C-alpha cells in the first residue's frame, strides 16, 4: 500500500510491462493508504458477459486504513495484445464493479498512448474497460 498523508497529485503506480496506473487526488480529507493492482484475465464485471465486450485485463483499486478523499482521477494504460476481440476504437465505457454492483462510467480514451482516464471518482473497486454494448441495464438475470 502507498501511504497518503496530504494532497499529493499524480501518484504513479508502476505496473508490469510499463502499463502504469496514475492516481490523481483532488483533496485528501483523512490519511490512509492506497492499494492498486492489475489482473490479466478473460473476465468481466458481475452479471455481464465478456464475449468480446471487454479488454482482458482489469484494475483493482482501494482506499484503506481510513483514507478519504473528495474525488480522484484514474488513468490506466492497457496492453493492445489484451483486447480479446474488442476493437480498440470501440472502447467507450469503464465499468466499476463494487461487490456485484456495476456502475457504468464514461472515460476519456487515448488509443495512441493506450490510456483510459476516468474522472470524478469518489469510490473505488474493480475497473473494467469495454464497449458500450456491454451496458449493465441491457442484461437480465433469470432465476432457474
């Protein structure tokens, strides 16, 4: 975990293969730590089918030990070899999966530098990037 004790803009979390995560905080209200990780896997948020809708990697980001902030911006780099059938130009959404509750976010995507930026975050969990076809309100869960 990385400790936060004051407003520190632009904390860089170096990940493997030079695919980094940048965490930019607006205001730190109480101190604590931050944990970030990148997982390469053919997976998707709870209740959504991958089937070429998501990049085959996701980021887990959490605030710990009492850390509270007003808002933050996350910028993460993706590996083009992990597009998993998704066309790079179709990356249009980030899905935040927080214990099975999926929230759709609209990112800024830079396909030249392979970065995805999400602004105004106040809560954190697992972040998946994908296309708009994977919208959570278009899926139904059927009981057997």
